[in-house]
C-alpha cells in the first residue's frame, strides 16, 4: 500500500496532524479577533508594568497595531503549544515505536536504519510544517478578516514568523528525536526535551533583568527565535543559521548512534 516509510508515517499520523493543525488554526482566530478589546484597554494598562514582565506579555505599543499584537499574543504565546506537539511527535516515531516493539518488526525488513531514521525525520518536518506554518499563518488571516484588520496585516512578516515558529519547534522535536534514537526511551527523551524548553524559556525571558543569565541566554534556542521580532524586522540570518546548524548537528549525532546501538 505504501511505497516508503515516509508515506506510511504521514498516513499513520494524518488524524493527529489535522487535529493539531485545526487546534492552532482556531486558537489563532480566537486570539486575533480579541485585538480590538486589547487595543482599547489592556495595552494602556501595561505602561507601568516592570520590564521583566513586558518581555513576557509585551508593552503598550505592541497592542496598538495588529502586527504588534500578533507578535506578542499570537507568535509569542502559541509557541508553547507547538513545542508540545514537537516533543510528542519527536519522541513517538523512534523511541515510542521501539517501546511498543513495532520498530523491531520494521527493522527486520530489508530496510536500512539510515533510511528509517531519515524518512521518519522528514515526516516530522512535514507534520510540523503543516501544523505550525499552515495552522498559524492561516489562522492569523482568518482572524483578521472579520475585525477588518486584514489590510493592515504584514503577510510576508507573519509568514516568516510562522516559519520561525516551525524552526524552533523542529529544534525541540529534533532534540527529543535524537535522545530517543540514542536511548530508546520515550519518557526520558520527553522529560529532557521538555525540561530544557522550560528552563531556556525562563532564562531568555529573565535575561534582560538578570545579568547573571545574560551568558546562559546564548545557549537558549529562544534567544534566536524572536529576538529581534520577526514581524517587526523580518528574518535575522544569524538566528536562522544558529537554529538550523544546531538542529542539523543533533540530527547527525542521533543518526550515527542509532545506526550502531542495539535495539532492545
């Protein structure tokens, strides 16, 4: 029925992909349609908020334009949901299948471990692209139309911000995938990736107000995610290079060890 591991994996994950994409899509609609309310009230209330809190929820000026609002409330907050999806899918395709013993059956076939590793990883990339880029970008558009803000949207920058969300999510998915490929333990991979996501997010959020965290912030993937704001300035090539490079390194490390270790 299937000509490749990739097509089989995408077929098996089709329902969860659609569910997550729809969840992101509807969440963005609900966030965007609330823009007029935030613009009139909440934005003004942020003038006296401490800087450390503004890093988390934005400042008053962010809530006066649809693009600034989406940057803070859409891209900035939705990344938590996309990371959950990334870690779930990253731990399920190798470590999860090894735990459920379906990976043993697959590797008993005339197929190389390299092919299994690469094709399942490509499936992760495609699934996350559909959910993150498709769900978030289309959700922004769908939410802006009924409130009359569609003409004010910077579609190019909103798309770029969606791509950066995908790239950050792919990093954490790759981290989980790599740990799972190395250890064969889905729970361990999920715990490490989840803890690292939480810890680095807090470091980046608080780095501007705590000098001691400034150095550690450079080891946080969130430092390269939306600083400076993608919606305001577009892609930062340096940030893109760092996220892509580290993701590729993780991918290669996982592949090398997965090819050589015993599958229990």
